[in-house]
C-alpha cells in the first residue's frame, strides 16, 4: 500500500505534505534477534497538542502495522502511549518486514480543528470518521537475518535450471528476479553439468565457467538498476554481506569504481585459480591411471 499517493478529504500530519505546520510525527523501530523469534520495539511520538489531546481523551490512538510481503504476514499493534514491544516467530517472516506508523481515530470526531493546520484549512472544521488516519510517520523497511540464513556463502545463491523453451537454444541465460540467481542452460549442457558436478575438481571448474560470468552479469545490472528492485532477494543480501566482509560497501559509487569481473573474482574467491588447480588435479589422476 503506497500511502504517499493516497488523497485524504481532511488534513493529515505527514512527512510528505504541508497540511500541518510546526508539528512533527515520528516513529522509531528497533529489531533484536532471539532464538526462533524476532523482537520488535515500536515507538511513536508527536508534538502536536491537538492530536495529543485526541489521544488523551480516547478519540485517537497510535497504530503500528507490521508486514512481510514475502509470507503475507500482517499484524496491527495499537498503543495509547506510542510504545509497544512484540515478538514474531521466525517462521512467519522472510527477508524483510515493513513497519508503518499512524495516529488513527478510535471513534467519530465532530468538528475537528487544529491550530497547526495549514492556513488553507484555518477556517474549516472536519468530520473525522472512526478508523480514519490522522497522522502518518515515515515507513521503515528492515531486513531480517534469521539463524538459518546462508548469508555470506556465495555458492548458496546460484542454481542451475534447464531451459524448457520449445525452440532449442545454445545460449546460456541468467535470471536474477528471485531469491537465487538462476543459470538457465540448454538441455544438453544441463545434463552434462549434472553428470560432471559429482566430483569436487569439476565443481571448481564449473565455478569458473558458469558462476563467475553469472556474477559479472549481476554486477553489471547493479550498475544501471535501482537497488530497491533487488533488496528483498537473498542473493542481493548475500553479496552485500560478502562485500562487507571485504570492507566494501555495496553502493552505486563502489560498484561503478570496480570492473565487474574484478569484483566478481573477489566475491567468489578467485575462481580461475581454483579452476586451474582443479584441472591440474584431474590431469594427475589421468596420468596415474595411464601408468597403471
């Protein structure tokens, strides 16, 4: 729900319009990890005396809405003093929660006026229906790292997929719109790789021939795309975590300053050298077999 694009038939105290002057409404959210659960501390404050009066008189209250789009989890939390702490089972959420904070009418309000209204509304009173939003704070989007997340393990974010298109193709393709980076292979190549990947040396070679170019493709996309398109995905958060361990912040300036192939090598620990070492091991095994 994009609350910034909604029009209200009465003044609303927000960060994105000027219906109120000389008033603020702010929220604070803190998250802490527990065993199998996430603790969320919620706090909202306003200095608007008119709205505080409505809250104190029982006509309005603070309301927090916590959502996880990936799991469809949604919880509404109400508070009379603007403070609340809740615990959410890890099973109910995945990757990110969004917290929206409001002041909401608890009952109908007749002839509502406020000395902090913009002068456009200074001579007007409003009828506010029960459950109407009176104030909106800035929204929080918080990434949740659960105990069983594999963040920091680059190999966990790739998967091989067979191309199921009717027309046979020879080209390898990549799909990054999901939690894993999909490497889409033609049927024959997919079957060959499934057989080859059984041995450790071959896995190292596959890193160089498939995962490395896939990662270069990803980094090139990050140079031109909005990160908001990807920040829900596990692969994005994993790359971000790996770069943090390398003391590189994932932002446009840093991504632009590196050659994609250079940064990709850092992220997956220089696969070309490991690939060459693996091929050398395969050669040694073959020579020993011939000697026998």
